[in-house]
C-alpha cells in the first residue's frame, strides 16, 4: 500500500492510497519541492527548486538548476526511476521542470511537468 500525497482521506474515510506510478510521481514531486536541510534526518534531500524561484531569473539559473535536479533525482530515486530527459526553463516568475522518466521494471516512459511560481 502506498499512501497518497498530499495526505487525504478517501470517500470511505480511510487513508487514500496511490498506485505505484502515482506514488513514484509523488516521490519525485516531494524531492523537487523539498529544500536541502528541511528534513532533519535527511539534510541532503531536496533540489533547491523552491529557493531558486526568488533568484534572478535567467537561462544560467535554469541550467544550474537542471544539473542539481538531475543529481538529486539520481541520488535519491535512482533505484526507482531511470531519467530519460530533463529540462528546466525559466520564464517570468516561474520555473518549469519537464521530466521524462521510466519506472524500473516498467516498459513505458512517463512525461511529467512540475511548475513552481511565486
């Protein structure tokens, strides 16, 4: 059983569950939007994406963030997913992460987009 993120109750009043693909996407989302140092027992967990939203927006920032996000994904979720492609783009006050990954043991690639704006 995988607990759904964010935590909620299902219509029966029980803890909502997530399928394996949804659970993996939830893990990726949590890793992306967790700041390093935010988790006491895992101070290295996170990508720093939240902090970069307030930095001056530029192509260089997006490139640097792309490398740090890819490194974090490979370090923390490398046993669950294979990263096929990753791009980070900056426009106005938003950072967009486009990710294509394949869950290990699955045959299909998954495309996901994560956006963080001020």
